[in-house]
C-alpha cells in the first residue's frame, strides 16, 4: 500500500514541467493523499531521478537548509523561475494539477421521499 502511494507521488512530481514549481501539499493532494506532505518529503529523499528542485514548501519557500537550498534556488533560476526575496513568485510559476472529475449524469427524476408516513 505504501509503495503504491509513493508511485503516485513520483508520478505527480514528474508531471511538473520545466520552469514551474509545486508545493509538498499540492503534490500530496494530486496523488490522492490529502495531508500527506510529509510523505512527499520522505519520497523525495528516497527516490532518485526526480526533479526535486521543483518542489517547494507552502508559499513558495525553499525549505532545504544550507547549500542544498542554494542549489535548489540556482536550478530553479536556470529554468526561468523568478523569486521575490526568498520565495518563488507562486502566482506566476506555480503548476496547477488538473482535477480529475468523475462523469456525473443528472437525473430528471425527483428524489424519493423515504421517510415513514406519519400516522394520524
């Protein structure tokens, strides 16, 4: 079960195009794991070959301390991502995952009243 969730997280990260970023929480929601931001962090730490630099903390903040954070900022700037101070300009560079919607058909029938009839 856990491996299946990590596979979905990896797929969501691979969907982020060059020049865009996403947050840990948004990736977790896109993978179908709301509230799973920490699992995204763990998956990034255990996986190789992912565009890890395109994943930032909430609000566009780089959460990696030290040289790793500088490396992440450098990589993002090389892809054309702009910053305001220490944060990514999320309004311009945040990747929005498409929402999968199930096809719903509207019924023309009125809803059935399933309450018991009152006894008089």
